[in-house]
């Protein structure tokens, strides 16, 4: 579940850096805090779309909304300005298109109300799926008023359901990025078993990095001998060691998944990425040039030689050939006469 803050403070403009210009000059632009954090949410959803797994499902709850539409309000009232914006389902290109329609509103919403709505909405959807992992991501600038009366009950509910809770904050405390906002520290995070807090700029950089999978190769037992253990055993060493592969082959995605994605994108085209994100990526030409240089360096270092192409062998003289009439004799159950024709 993604819980997105659309309160008025999320409409503040901020200056972000763009990729350098043609002459290397620095460029900047202004976007709202909401547009900035939505880039992170869309990147995470794009990963789920590309994986194509049916168990990768998500929903979006908006707090600070102009309208009230959530599962708790329908049953018992309250929890105003919290809206179930996108129901839980397997995401598609339409999910990303709908996120682009979000704008900062004129009303403030309580983050704790959004958390409770997210918990109840998730619990109703996963009622028959007890083994599924439950994750909630709260995206906010921390400037909305919070009602702390039910804070303890919210924490206990999350711990009992074993929910992984992540808070992505706009300008939250981070020594690496120079943010120091003491008022934006959430005290309830210290009581949540699986809680993490981070700042949006750091999260954007981590998400834009290539996805590297760590694998565990099977260990193979072998003997390492130093010296001649047969003729000079006193001067030799024999060790029993285990080795494993350091790398493994990564195959491309199947065409079947790509066809499904293309048909979905044709109906719901993806918006272009925001220019602020382009500074984390290299142009395709630069990536291709760098890969070619690295490949040539590997060839020279390892002295790789090109494998010659296989040449088809010609038939030797005197090869026995069956004549056409022999085929008919075999079909009739008779034994053909043996004769040879020179090729």
C-alpha cells in the first residue's frame, strides 16, 4: 500500500537539478514536492509491472484529499480527507497514468488516519491470503497535523500483522544530504518492529541504480595441492577446499511478458520521465561505447581467440547410396540387393 500526502504543503515548489546542457552548463527547474515524490512511487510500481508476477499487487491511499472515500468511513464514519484512490490490484500502465493526475489539495489529512485505512484495506483484501507479505509505504513531508491519541493502537495493529512499514519523507533528517529537521522525526517508528525512515532524495538515487541480484552458488569440493605430495610430501601441502561460481548468467525477459506490456502501454501510454531523474541514467550511446571498451579490454587481458567456424565434411568416395527402387522393396518386406554408386 502506498499512502501519499496531498496536503497543501506538498504543493510547495522546489528547485531540482537537470542534466548538464550541450555545453556542460548547469540547469535547474522547479517542481512541487508532490511531483518529486511521485517519481519514486512510479519507479517502484514500474518494477512491479515489469516483473509480471500476479502476487505483486499494490493500492494507493491519498490523505489530504478533497473527498472522503475509505473503508472505515463507510462503516463507522470519521477518517475524513482520506480516499482509497487506487484499489489493490496488479498494477498496469493505467495505474501510473492515474498517479499523474494527483495534485496538492486545500485540505490537510492525518497520516495516522491514512495508516489505519491502509491497514484495514489491506486486511480486507488479504483475508484469504494469510502468507502474503504486507508492506505499507508512507510518502509525506511531515507537515500535516497528527492526532496521537490512537498512536499506540496503530503500532500494536501493525506489529500483530507483521507489516513492513517504510516512511519516505520530503527533506527528512539525513546527514549525507544536509537535511536537519528535528520536528520531522516520527516517534512511533521506534516502536514498530519492521519500520524504516528515509529521505526522498536518497531513495530516488537507490531506486535508479541497476537491480543486481545476489545468488548463492552450490559449493563444490576439491583439493588444492602446493608442491609434489607424492615424491616430496614433507615439502608439499594438500588442502580440502570448496569453490563456487562468482557470477551467473542473467537471461533477458521472455517475449511473452514484453508483448503483454506493449499491449497495455498502447492503451495507456506512459508519461515521459521527469528531467530531474535523467541525471541518474547514461545515454544509450554512452552505455554502448563503455561496454564495447570493457569487452575489448577483457579480450586483450584474457587473450581470447576467435573460434573458427566449422566446415562441413565432404563425403568420401565409395559411399553406399540406396536407389529409389530399394525403398519400394523395403516397404514390400523384401530384401534389396546391395550395390554401390560412386559419388
